[in-house]
């Protein structure tokens, strides 16, 4: 069983973060493993299905998620197929004039990935999510700064 949470602080409003983080079409902008997304346009809403296509460790993969909670500060996704099945929760909360952003994954490995050592997978996943959050932070802060100037 995998249960890990990774967070970062972003120097932007929670609304600025959520505008990008909660919009599936923007996933390739900040998630390294996502190259293409099949989803409704705009921010995700409860009931939406989101299919991501990409690669991890050089292997092509796809996974489908169903939005179970969508709100201004939380997006909860039920991963229904792919190498990881479970829940992914994005949380964006106000903190010190910016936003505290967290991704929390809870679930299990499926298919060929099920035979991999969980500790090794968690370490790689934690590193990948931290890098994704770093890209999200840079993107949000850049777009927020441009909006203030423009």
C-alpha cells in the first residue's frame, strides 16, 4: 500500500494555483510524466473522467481518473486504471500570503508494477511529485507575476 504526501509553498494566491492545478489540460505544463490529456475543457468538476497519457521510466503508460470531489481548495481523483489505483488528492490552502500546495496519493500498484518493491516505488514517486510541484510553483508564480504586470 502506498500512502504519501508531498507539499510545497507557492508565492501566489490559492486561486492562482488551483486555476492551473485543477485544470487537467494544464497537467502536461507541470507534470513530467503526462504528455497528453483527454478531459473536458476547463477546471475539473465532480464526475469528470480524465485520462492521462505519458511515460514513466521510458515506458509508455496511460491512466484514468474520475473526479470525486471538486472545490476551490480540493480536487480529489479516484484512479480507476493504470499502474497505480487509488486516490490522488490535490489541496491548496492559504498560508503566509501565498498557498500551501499538497499532493496526497493513497493506493496500490497494479499490473506489472505490483511486483516492484513498495519502498522503492514510494521513493521514486515522492521525488517525481516533488519535481512536479516545483514546476507547478514556477509556472504559477510566473503567470501570477505576468498578470500583475499586464
